[in-house]
C-alpha cells in the first residue's frame, strides 16, 4: 500500500470544501474546533477522504477525533499501516 500524505490531502480538501474561507495553517496538532470548519463541512471532508482512500471510519472513532493528527492516525489504522 503506497504512502499517502494525509495531512496534505486534508488541507487540500478542507480548502476546497471551505472555498472562500480564510483557513489557518493546518498541522497535525491543529484542533479541529480551532480551524473554523463546521461539523457539516468536516463530515464532507472526511467523506471525500474516505472515498479517495477507500476506507470507512467507524462513527465511534469519528466522535473522538480532536486534531488533524487524530484523523491521520485513524485513516492509517483503517488502511492497515498505522
């Protein structure tokens, strides 16, 4: 399985979904709540990432995501290369 830059992918998709919105610099440590992205947009971002990476993040794991790094960790776990 090829290595994917999940942070870069998140950054690109977030900026597409939040077009026109001035997002802060996004790092692994960025708290999702501090990015200014509402829950509907966040679900859209996660959905696009799931589709592109062919993974499915269980709802109980989605509920615990607090940082962009958490998203990266869960996706790597679902892809089998944590």
